[in-house]
C-alpha cells in the first residue's frame, strides 16, 4: 500500500517468497558489530553546495506540460482527491 | 580504406581531418552496420536518424572551417536513461513510454558540444535495475559474441552496440556495476568514474548516492577521450565536484614501479569460473612484466557488499521512483475514479517485476521499525567497506581483479532467481559503495567468450586506473575487437 504498487491477486505470494530469499542473504549484516561505526550516506567531500539565489531561465509552462497525460488551463489534471460530500 | 566501423577515434579523426572520409560517410557506414546486425543484436531501442544527419552535417562544416573538437563526427550511442531533448527516453520502462524530455542532460550536452553524432538510444534493464538487460520492458539484447547469451547489464545495449561495431563509443550508467559488467561480458572497455566526477543532471535517477555516468569504447584511449569530454564541474548537480578535469594525465606513463593490490577475497569469490581466473592471472603476469609490483591486500567485508547494496540501492530507488505517478509524464491510468486508484493502476501497469521487487524491498527497509535494523545498518556497513578500500590503498596504487566472476551466461538462465542475478555484480558493488573509479578492460577469452579485468583506483584517480589499463593494453596486446556478428 505504502508504495502504491497496485498488487494483483497472487502477487503477494510470488514476491513474499523471493523477498524472503533476498532478506535471508541480507540478514548477514547482523553478524557485524557496528555499534561504534558511523553511517555513510554519501562518499565524497562535496557538502552543502549552494548557489546564489539569482533567477535563471527555466522551462516554460508549455514545455513543463508538454508530457502531461492530461492538462487543463495550464495545470496538470488529476482525478478527484476528495470524496464528494 | 579499412571498414570505418572497425576503427577508433584516433584513426577516424585522421581520416576526417584530412577529408579522406566525411562525417556523413562515417555515419552512413554505421547506419548500414546497424541495419545489418541489429535485428540480431537488438542493442538499439530507437534510432535518431534525423538528429544524426544534422549533427554529421554540422561536423563536416566544422572540419571544413577548422573548428573540429575531440569527438567531431564520431558516431555514439546513448543509454535509455539519459535525457536528450525531444528524443523519447524511457529508462527501458513502460511507465515512461512516449516521454520526450524538455531538456538534454549535462553529459550528453557536453558530448554533443565536443562534436559527437548520436545514432540512437540503447536498450537497458528497466530503470537500470539488472545485470543482463533482460529486465528491459521492450526486448532482451543479445551478446554480439554469442547471440544466445546476455550482454550483461544494465547498460547492455550500449556495451553490445560498441562490441558489434554499431557505434564507436557509447554512454552508460553504473550504480552497482552496470557499465563494467556488460563491458566485461561484451569484450569492450567500460569505465565508472568517481562519484561526483560526471554530472548526473538529466540522468533518470535510480540510486542517487551510487549512480554515475561513464564511457564504453573499444580502446582505453577512446574511453579516456569520452570521459574527459563529459567530466567536470556542473552547477546543475550539487554532488558534482569542482576538481580539475585531470582524468587523462600521465596516460602513457606505464606501470613501472606501481603497486597493484591483489585482494584474496576477490579471487576466491563464490562462483568464480576457472577460465575467468586463469585469464585474470595471465593479465597480472603481463602487468608484472611491464614493471608493476603485485601486493597482497585484504577487503575483509567483501561478503557483506551485496547485502549492504541491496538495502541502500532499493531504499534510494523506492524514493526516486515515487515520482512516476501518472500525473506529469509517461503512462497514466485516466479511468480511475480517484487519485489513489490512479497511482495504483498507473504503477501496476507501468513497472515490471524487478522494479516492483526493489521498490518493495526499499520501502520495507525504510519503514518505521525496520529503518535502523536495515537502512542504518547497511549505511554503517558501507562505512566498513569504504574503510577496507582506504586501508588497501595505503598499500597499493590500484586494485586489480576480475570484473565478473563469470563469462556471459545464456539468456533466461538467471531470470527466475533474483539472488543469482544479483551475484553477477559481486566484484563491482564495492566500487560504487566507496565511490571509486573503476574500469573494465578485455583480458582474453574463456570458452570463446570475453573476460574483463577490473582496475579500481582511489577516489579522483581516474588517471591511475586509465594509465594502468592503457599499460595493460599495450603490454598484453589484448585489445577489444569488433565481434564477428
């Protein structure tokens, strides 16, 4: 549900079996003592790169909407997000 | 004149500059080659003939006016994960079918600015997830050396196109081995740069802390020329370094006096084929003969690399792939009654089995209650793996091993067993987790199929990896050849 994958009947069993095998391998990580080890999220020295806050050219509204499956009045159109009262 | 589809950049530039060969003729020769072999190899998803024709005409004008750059007129192929303005780019997935990017990514832009002529878009595993190109939602690509075998993956189309003489050079991407492994299996040169060496702007993201764009070629020199053309600082990617573009320094300096680390763990890895090991050991002798010293090093956490990778990469992918929701681009279920159903239906129809598997794995690893046990644990093990490399590089200039424990395997052999497929990259994950540059160069054949030698160097030392690869190529006389398709 969380990942909005839209599983079909039978999918759960299929993936559960495969993912159990993969997680079985991954469980070997628990063999290692990592209490005093810091986590690594990225490996190079570049950090907190900021640019000057200066406007620069960007996509036009038309370009941004060019790939939209459905657009109306310059907006992306989506199905209703609330039940009608 | 020699068939130009067999030549490298240096030889072609001589012919092009002397006007003995026009860019238009060179393009025509490659289009003919593609027409002849690609119904069997299936490296290309799409041809960009109009763009190529315009670029070749511009290249010829550049030669006439003396304005030619390092890649002027050179026919190239581009993996289906790199955005090119107006050219359908789908990451091998149905969910992006019909997507035409509104801009061109930095690596491709720089390649174009250097004069390249784009032949087309190459096949790959869906969202670059796979080691055989069989996860493409379109069709599998075939290994030019043996058509019933896989080309490796995920950049299998780019590797096969270069191996088959359909393109001189190509761009791929490498998140866990996706340039180096297909290069090894197709008998060409492939290089993953240091994380941060090449801008990822315009790359459809898979795992953002691991992804890098890099070159395929049939010689180390051509790989170096393409890498130099695309490398360097880019304000559009905050992780792209502003270090100097020194990748080709001391290219021909040889390996005399260099220390090459031989990690026992990489030679005793489970599933290592004797023929692969023998070819790599012969390559070590050639490097020794050229003056290098071999030193034993250890990478004690090698057996944990795959496990750490298959938490970190799926975690990042589950986050990155959240954007494919059918609202702004690509496939969209327009019949759903509400937004949640629209997301569900779009993603059910658009994502293939491996992508769904990884999104599930990543979502699970990041979910509350499992976050520390899986995701943080994997990040800590990533630290241990990086420290292994730091310690090894204190004793050597680079690490040499096989790129893949096996040669190319038959199509269909591993599709039912995801873990077996994941083990294909057991020698390459480390380079991504530690952010290292790594190159695979052909080092002979086993069972009539190519074997790759992997050279891993410290961060930012592409120059060292390329210099050793070049010295090996010269000393051994083993050079990538066009496969006789």
